């Protein structure tokens, strides 16, 4: 799959990607951009830590900040639902198919 230039990323689009590294300030996610995106722990409140491990997948990511000169990408996580809900039960079949496609991804 071809990588996307940082200048082509938009705040209006939701992205998804694979967690490639867990670091002190958050997690680095490969969203098929030219550089991995940083999602800070603050943005991931309410997400169980056991789901945020290297090799896992994360969706509902939006661009928070792009610094093309330094080749840095900051992303923020947007949960679904209302209040403290983390998953909304609409489009369940689409979600199940998407997760199935991730499960079929070979591990590196």
C-alpha cells in the first residue's frame, strides 16, 4: 500500500492504523502516512490498556497537528457513543467485517 504525504492528511477524515510502538508519551500508530502518528495517552482515556499493545489496531483517529518540516504527526482518538460509552451499536456488521480484515493481517 502506498504511503500518504503529510500534506494530504486532513482533520475532517477518520484514520485507522496499527500500533507500532508504545512510548512514554503515548503510542505510535502507522496510518499509512510518511511518518507514524503519535496518539497521546490523554486522548486514550477510557480505552483499556490491554487493547493498546504493539501490533494492535486503532480506529477513529483524527489529525490534531502536522509539522511537515519536522516530519511529525499528532493524532487524537475519538470514541463513539454517548457519555462513557465506547462503542455504539450501529453498523455492527460493518464493524465485525473490519475487525475480521484486521485479524487476517499477517503479523510481522
